[in-house]
């Protein structure tokens, strides 16, 4: 008899966790260190620079505010998607997960408009260190958004078949994807004031 | 394959035959395997090859140091006209060898062997788990490591050769280096992914998949070291990833994160450079690389602890103290990084902080080492090959650690830091320290993985030869370093007046290195020969107490390791318990 790996669906009694949930929290801890390293770099670069541009002259605050709203809404729909599954309403789940995915698309479209605006003003990473780290931080964040959309798109489309075969595991997957998505949102909540408002 | 020889667990056969005899294709079984044992072996073999390669680079460097400007014999013609015209190593090529020796040994050799190899193979067996928590992630971890390794090797072929700014890739030197540096950064990206996948997997496995009854205080010390190591990998590597991204931006997109204003290269002011901070790289790099030192040493301590307890036939002295020290060590390793940077002029108050934390972190290291020494006291020691390597580890790591103390004090560090003293110090920690422990581990767990013992005679020749040779290589480095001979010199210091009195050691050290290489041949022969001719063993040839030996076959079952879930009733090291029938009691033996 093959031994199954335990606690993939049911939580382990003494830790109260499933394997994927502990895994995603650890992964997010690692992500905190990654973005933490970059935010620290931003602080050190800015505080040590003999010239730092006025950030507000370069960035587009209205567009970024709109993007903040889009991303926060998508976190709300993500929770709704998970809650719908918990309440056994698969159709609602499809709706909210679809909306979450579309919000991701919207975020990237707005980001592209923002980037194009930078290029049209001849703002490139090499222009100065603020624009360099602006592109690095927002670009890395956008890659994280794309990663989350791939997962969300899978759970909305082909991955949703699992609802029929292993509903409990499917709810866990949506929850884990949600934790990641909220983290991506949270990173933006830090990025927005640091790059756009300060 | 089908029977488990321990008395407590009569084999359970319900339906196992269909699966056990289910033929897997070669690709699925050996290449894209999701079985932790196969992945462990993949890691072990790959990392041993990288260790051999990194060692070969070093032997080429040692020729240049012993005979500066003399053509390299035998392989001189193979290194390429751009690197070694007429077999004579150019300084630029020497720098490539140096940078890649360090990179390969640390990131592609020792860590993958200690964590990817031993961690993967042994940890699930030791905690009674059927596999790692995320088997496919485990496979992704190995292949990410493999791709990273291939990229690193390929960097020798790009114009200008491999990375040549040292394994630390200090900026701004690395920013203006040849293309190999960009390739190095790409390779590091894959290695960082690999270690992230591995770290998450190990922590979840150890926290979630411990067998019933295997409480934290019953956990073998080896598993504790893997757990703490994984936390270090998880949290320390991302800042290096951040640093690598910043350097990548500098090199490819022309940003100036690490380029200071007024940078002069070869007498020319660099156009467009300015506003950046070279020290930032060092902070981010050492924020990884200091915990990385503990990533190198902790699994070694775990291996040595298992082998010492087994071969002294005694419980470890101060198990709880050791675990406490280990956890404290893990925490402290995040706040000592800038002791690598005393020479940068970052300021005396920062130096004072970091030398204080450095002195503090030496305490738990000494506690663990002392506990291991005390564990020997009163034991009836079996001097087999794994035990010899484990015993040699103790004083060697001791020398490495104690010579580090002067480097932790900023005043003493300044004259010593850029000399061979530092090279001697950390090689004592990593080479006769960690690598000896890894050899001990290979000799110890080889029978578990293959079902056969390694040859003891060849093993002892390997041990005695390596032990003498490796000290001949590294001990004179302290002499040269105290005399002020700088490290990373292409000619080994030949053009410096103050180095003349100690220059003759270069030849001695090089001969030691070649002798060390010679004695590894005994290991390589033993490793392959014993697979066919080694003495066959039952499940527990060392009469050990931990689950990896007591409840599995040798080699363990391909699907899920165990026929039924082991249940743990005891501490990890119940050796020589008064009144017991045998001199060891398995962790899974029920209380009477």
C-alpha cells in the first residue's frame, strides 16, 4: 500500500495547519524579505544620494490612485470568491473569481499606460536612480500580479473541475491563492505611498 | 525489497505488489522523479561533481601560485588561448578561477550536498514521513539548481570568460566586469529559486509530517539542524535576490544603484556614473552570506552529532542545550553580517555593534562544539570511517572557529582581513570542517541508500591521507596571512618584499592540494566499487536508534518508505540504557 502524504487537506491536529497553508505563509515570509530588501535599498539610496528628484514631478498620482482602488477591490472579490465556495455557491464563485482576474487585467493595462507615459517623456531606468528603482519595484510587483493571475485564471478555468472531485481541497487552494493575492495587494499598499506620495 | 527486517513491523502486503512492481520508465524514475530518495541521490551526485570541479579549479590556481608564470602541465593547452596562452595562466583567468571556485564550492557544492542531498534523503526517513510535503516542488528545486549550475558553467564560454570579481561580486568592480558577471547573476537567480523551494518544503515537512509521538524534544539533532538551516535559507536569500536584481539593472539597463559619483576606472572618469552606493551591495550580500556560513556549518553539525552518538554508544551530552544553542545561533546569524565589512569605513559605532553581536554568536557555537566533545567522554568508541571523519571534524571546526575570533574584532580584523589568514580561517570551517562532516555522512548513510557498506580500508586511506594533506594546505595560510601576504594575488605575493620570507610555503601548500586530490581517488573508487562489491547489509548495520535505520529497509521502499506509519515512544539517542537487552533501543520501541 502506498503511503499517502498526510495533512494535504485536513489540518494536523497539533499544529492546526494544512501543508499548503504553512507552505504559503513561509513563501510569503520569504517575499517579505525580498521586498523588504528592496525597500531598504530605496531608503539607503535616497538618504545617501546627493541629488534626488521630486518624485511627484515624475509619477502619475491619479493613475496610481486608480490602480490602488482596482487592486483593493480585487482583494475584496477574492475573499468573496472564497466565501462563496464556503457557502456552496459555485456560480457566485465563478463570478467573483472572474472579477478578480479581470481586476488583475485592469491593473496591468493601467500600469502599461503609466509606463508608456514614462517612456514618452524619455524617463528610462538609467535616467536617475529614482526612476530606476521605480521601474524595478513596480515591475517586480507587476510580475507578482501576473503570477497571481495565472493561478487565479487556472482556478477559475480548468482547475475548477476539482470542485466536483475534491471540494475541500479546492476550497483550500482558493484560500491559499487568496493569501498570495492579498500579499501582492499589500505590497502595493506600501509601494504606493513610498514611490508616489513621499 | 519486500520485507522489513525489524521485529516490531511485520511487513504489510495489502496490495503493495501492484505498485511495487509497477514499472516506471527510466525518465520518470531517475530523471524527473518526485521521490525524495531519488532527488536526494540526484542532489548528492550532482553536488559531488561540482565539488570535484571546484576543487580542480583550485588545483589549477595552486599551480600558478607555486610556479607563477610557468605553463600548467598536462591541461595547460586546454584552457584556451585567451585564458592561458602557451599554458601560462593570465591574471584575468586567475580571477575567473578564483570567483568560480568560491561560487561553485559554496552554492553548487557544499550547500546542495548538505541540504539538498542529506536533507532530502535522510530527513523524511528520520521523521517517519512517506516523502517530502511537496514532492513536485522538490523536483522543481533540483532542476532549478541543475539549470543554475549549467548556466554557471556556461559562463566560462562567453566573451571575457566567467565572472571574475570574486564570489562576493563586489561593486563597482562587478558592475564594470565582463559579460560573465551577467550570466553569474542569471545563474544565481535559479539557485535562489531552488533554495527557496527547498526551504519551504523542508520546514513544512518537518513541522507537519513528523510521525506520531515524534515530539520536538524527541527530534534527532540532525533534523533540528535542517530545520534551522531551512529558515536561514528562506529568509536570508531574498535580500541577495534583491541585490542581484539591482546589479542586473546596473549592468543591463544602465542604472547607477551601485555606481558612486566620480568613479574612476583605469584613469578615466566613468561617464554617467553617480548617485549610487557601493556599500549597499555589501550590506545586501552579507545579509545573505553570513547566515549562509551557518547554512554551511549547521547540517554538518547535525551529521556529526548523529554519527558521534551512534559510535560512542551514548546519548548526546546536553541535547536540549544543543537545540537551544542552535536556535539562538539561527536568530543571531541575522545580526552579525557587517563584521565582514569592518574595512569599508562604515563607521566605528556600527563596527562596535557588529563586533559585539559577533562575540555573542560565538558563545552558542562553542556550546555546541563543547557538547559534542563532551559526548565522547566515557564512550566505548567504534573507530569506523564515518566516525573518523566526524572526530576529525571537531578539532578542525574548532581551529576554524577560534581563528575567526580575531576577525570578529574590528581592530584585529583590519590587518588580517585581506590576507591569507582569512582564507585559512574560513577554509578550516568549510573544508576540513563541513566537507569532512559530509564525507562522514556519505560513509554513514551509504549503506541505507544502496544496501551495501563502503570499503573500510579504502575509507581509512581516504581519511588519513585527506586529513594530513588538508592541514598541509591550510595551516601555512595562517603563517602567510600573519606575515601580511594579501589574498587574491595572481602571483601569490612574489612581487612583494614583505612576502619573501614566507613565499616558500606556496609550494608546500600546492603539493598538499595535489596530495589531497590524489587521496580523493580512493573515495571515488570506493563510491562506485562498493555499489557492486560492498558487503550487503540489513536495515540497521550501525545499530542506530533513529527511524531512518530501525523502520526502513536498505534501501527504503520506493513508494512511501514505510509499510505502516511508525510511532515514536522514545528520545532519539537511547544507547547503552542500563538494564536493556541490547545497547540501543529504537525510538519506535514501545515502552515496557
